[in-house]
C-alpha cells in the first residue's frame, strides 16, 4: 500500500512529465508554423502585397508627413479587395495621420506603433480576409 508521501511524489512526477511533454508538443508545432511561414517565396508575397504610393498630409500639429506603405495581406483576394477600396484605404491613412503628433512618430517604436494602428484599421476594411503586416517604405516628417 502506498503511503501519502509516495502517492504525492508519484503525482508530482506525473504532473512534471505531463508539463514537459506538453511543452515539447507546443514547441514542435510552433517550429512547424515558423517553417511554413518561411517557405513563402518573395513572388508569392508580392502577389498579395498592396503598394500605397507616396502621399503627403498634415499631422496633428503644424508638421506634415510624406509617407508610402506596402500592405501585406493574407491572400490575393484580400489584396484585390483593398485595391478596389483604394480611396477608403487612403482615407484611413489620412485620418490616422491627421490625428497623430509628429513627436509620436519619432524613433523606431513610433513607426512600429503607426504600422500596427494602420494594420488594425485596415483589417476592418479587409473582411473576410486580413492584413498581415504594414510596412513603411518611405517617410519624411517636416
């Protein structure tokens, strides 16, 4: 008959083994996902990437910005949908920038924040598809 100490030790060992196995499975599937993403060719990315040519608009303060973007979508249909909604995409960009202060765009973190905010707003237009990433391809703030 097992004593209480032996029983709790067995439960602890079982729990530890379960956690280790679960972590191993998680890491395995995470690597599989990363490998699948890495296998996307540059040509495939171009087929689902929308270019927003250079545009100039006022910022919240007395500064202005000249900026261009590349918008990477989940598939070609989403890219085509956003191309058809070009005027709405530009409107989203202008509204977002006109509410942004020049100092908020300084440094790497400011630009990453802009890309993420734009991605979030554009995903509202991209339904049922999605915007995977927004890239600033040129930027000038004066």
